[in-house]
C-alpha cells in the first residue's frame, strides 16, 4: 500500500466514523426527547404521533448506520481486498480488450453491488416501512421495479458508458472536457424525456379533477406568472403512504405532480401553500443554481480524474494491477465520497437556505398560516421528527428543522 492508499484508508475510516458518530448522537437526542412534544407543537401534535416519529427516526437512523458500515466493507473489499482486480480478471476472460471489456467490468460490478444491497432494500421497505404503516408495495411490485430500473440502466446507461470510454481512449489529454459535455447533455435530455417516457413506467398519472383545488392552483399559477403543461396526480399510494409534490420537466414541458396521498391529507388552501413553496424554488432559480453547481463540480472532478488516470500510484495504491479507463472511472467513484464527505454540511446549508427562501416566497404569494398547517400535517403523516440532533441536522438535513422553519413563517 502506497501513500495514496494510506490516505484513502484514512479518509474512509474518518468518514465512516463520523457517519456512525452522528447517527449515534441523532438516536440518543431523538430518544431523549421522545416523551414530550415540543412546546411550539403541543397543541397540534399528539404525544403518540410524536413518539411514532421518534421511533421511526431511530429505526431509520440505526439502519443507516448499518448501511454505512456495509458501504465501508464493500469499498475495502473492492480495493484492498482485491475485488476489483478479480472482477477485471473475470471480464477479461469474457470480453476482448477495449470498450467491450470495460462495459463488462462495469456490468459485473453493478450486478455484485445490487446483489449485496437488495437484502438491505427489502428490509427497509418490508420491515421498517411496514412496521410504521408506510409500505404499500408488494414483493412482486418491488422486483418489477428492480427489473424496470435494470432495463432502463441498460438502455440508457450502457450507451452512455460506451461513449465515455471511447472518448477517454480516443479524445486525447483533454478527454474529460468532451466527457463532461456529453454527460451534461445526457442529463438535460433525461430531464426532458423523464415526465413523458420514464415516469409513466412506474406510476399512473392522471389530470387533476377536483374543481375547487384546480381553480385555486390555476389562480396561484396566474398570480405568479407561471405556465405549466399539466396539473397531474400520481398514484403514490401504490407504493407508500408518504406524501409529496414536485415539478418535473423544463421549458414548455413543465408539469406539476401531486401525490394522491398528499391531496388526501391536506385541505385545498394547504395544497396551494405547498405549491407556492415549490413555485418559489423555480421563480428564485434554485433549480438552475443547483444544476449549475452540479455541472461545475462535475467538471472539476473530471479534470481531477484526467490527472489521476495517468498516475500509476492511483491504481497500485488501491490494489489494482490492470489500469484501464473503466477501472479508473470505478476507482474514482469509490475514492471521491470519503474525501468529499466533510463538504456535505456546505451542500446541506445551501439547500436549507433555498428552503427558507421558498417559504418566504410562499408566504408572499399564498398564506403563511396555511403553509404552517400543511407542514405540521406532513410532519405528522410522514413521521418526521420534530427534535433532530442539531449537529446531525447540520450535516445531513436538506430542509431546516421544523421549529426553525415554522418560527420564521410565524413571523411572516
């Protein structure tokens, strides 16, 4: 093991230890506040509902801690344990050198990781989600979704990987610029085709028909100067009792999608307020800003890979003796998360800033009181804890804690 291998092992150990420590803190903090509803919610959230949220949060966090330990074991087995080198040897026996062998290596790795992760996904859905009354999925639907996802990955992912590997071999020293351009274009195309071609493979979408709600939504859209192609209701209850709403598509193809579970739990004024929050993300260009940051970061990472791919120590430090473009991509995907883990609070802070801004927009264009009411219902219905550990929240939470968020809305 060379210096780089030692550095990666140290980063992997630090990131994993931090994840486990934060999870432990979160479980202790939530459990310690389980017996009392926070004063700000005592008149609207019952103690049983609060305790259910605490128990659900602790179960999910403990599961995340097991997943973190599993992730580090997989990373270590693939690198220092010689797993990637073994997969390379198998792919070399199956496919000729070049793009075909690279694709075989990627497919083998995805298959191995999928086999390892599937029991964890089954436990999450059919044990944790089932225990707390959220799961609506059958085993048949679970495996059907897996099959559809695998087919889509083959249909779109394999051609993309083939183009990337070809560019890495043929486009010269600055191949990473061309790869970045292809990757960015691919993401834009997927955003365009997802609402019409991909999402309907997994869920049923139907036009919103409830007159009062539809009229409210249309008035809000007109008031905010926002045009969409359709107002759709998705059968989210087919898989889960959790509720949500989101925008999809861009340009003239924008759609607003409501989960049927969300509409079942919220009154029309509350749905309007939630939609105003989502509109705020678009009107304040949060989506564009996040995409710009994503594209900029991806360009920087690809430039770094363009340097590492030429360095023998990058491979030898991770116990790989067969350098190739596909191997470089895989190693880079394994190496980056531990080194970048400590930057996660910055991304979470940026996201929480956007959530506060979208709440303020909603308060200006709908009703802050209705948004507060909707949020409290969603916290209850989704069993979201009202008492997260502050440090865990700083690291992970893309949304502000309930108490801070509602306090700001009350001022509005």
